[in-house]
């Protein structure tokens, strides 16, 4: 039985490595990877369709003729109208995503549009993908009673920490792989695709996905420690996540829900796009705190339960 913090951390890392290898060999990692790749492909396809409509509008503007000859004035006016409409629509979209905050909207505008759509789709669907694929990462061992053999060599705290770390590592890998469809579809279907710039922007958003996922994993870890069967863990994880999402929506009405909204991972979605680096770091730390807090809350029950 591990007694010191150092040995407990070493045990947690060993459990994380082992569990990650096992997850990669099972359908869980495959399902999560396929679902995430599907979200990535859909977001990229939407961007490509938007670009296609824009190109069609520009082609129409360039094809204006008067008496069989191109009317340069008409072309210029139509092109300006198309460009203005595109810019106005995009600025409206940025303000909508930023919750009306002009500073955040301006920072969102620094991302390539294809990357921004991918990241926003990912942040929207990632909580539900995690809930549907990671709900039993502790309850599964409780159900099959394999946890009894693991706890002969380590503590319950090291076990929970190791299992949580394994899920974080799995998401890091899958979040990175999910960026490939964006690049491949962009290369194949987007005219004058900026591969280096898009790749750099995607890499810059990688930590956003990981830290946000960490905030979501906290409530999932809570649910997985409270019940014994995978079915119950899935139901509780989804109910808890739905309740937190509803609380985040209720925060729009003001106090007291606005204060309680800080307990939901959904509150920090926009915070990753604040202009100041310090604010973004605080958002990341808040997600780490959420993961630690919810996991510790579940551990209050888990450390005393009959295995």
C-alpha cells in the first residue's frame, strides 16, 4: 500500500499508462475518435459550403455584363456589396459566439474561420461525447470487481487520480487526431488553402480543447464514483451534465444563477477566447479546479464504499 505522496503519484502515473493502453485497445477509444472525427468533418464541411456560396456570389458579381460587355462599375459595386455582406454576417457571428462582448469577438476574429468553426463545434459537442464514452472509467471496475486487485497495490486516491489522468491523456491524443480532417478537407476542397497558418492555429487551440475537457471530466468522475454499474454511471453522468447545462442557461436570467454558473464547465467556454493571456490562464485553472473539486466530491463517497 502506498503511503507517501511521491509513491502515490507514481502509482497514479502507472495506472494512467496502463489504463490508457487498455482504452486504446477497446472500442471506447475507437468510438470517441470516430465521433470526434465526425464532428471535425462536419464543421469543416459547413465551412467549405459557406466558402462555396461566397465564391459563387463573387463569380456572379464578376459576370455582370451590360450590352454584352463587362460593366466595371457594376462589377465593382456588386463585389463591394458581396464583401460587405460577408463581413457583416461574419462579424455578427463573432458577436453571437462572444455573447455580445466586443473584445472577445475581436479576439475570435484573429482565428482562421475554418479553425474557429471547428473549435466551436468541438467545444459544443465534446461534453456529451465524453459523457457517452467515459462514464464508466471507475464504475466499470467496480462492476467487474477488478478494482479489488488494483487496490492491493495502491491507495484509492492514487487509483482515482490515475484513472482520471488516463482519460485526460486519451482526450489529448484524440483531440490532436481530430484536427487531421480539417487539414485534409481544407487541402482537398478549399481554394488557396493556407496549410501552415491553419495548422498553427489548430495547434494553438489544442490546449483549449484539453482544459475544457478536463472541466467536463470532473462531473463525469463524480458520477462514476457514486454508482456501481456502467448503466447507472451513464445515466447519472448524463443527468448531471444536463443539469449543469440547464444551470448555465438559467444564469442568463441573472442572480443567483449567475453565481452558480461558475460551477459548470459550460461557463468557461467563452473564457478561453478572452484577449488577455492572464484571463485565458485563469479559465484553464478554473477548469482544473472543477475537475479536482467534482472528483474530490465523489471521492468522499468512494473512499468509504464497500468494494
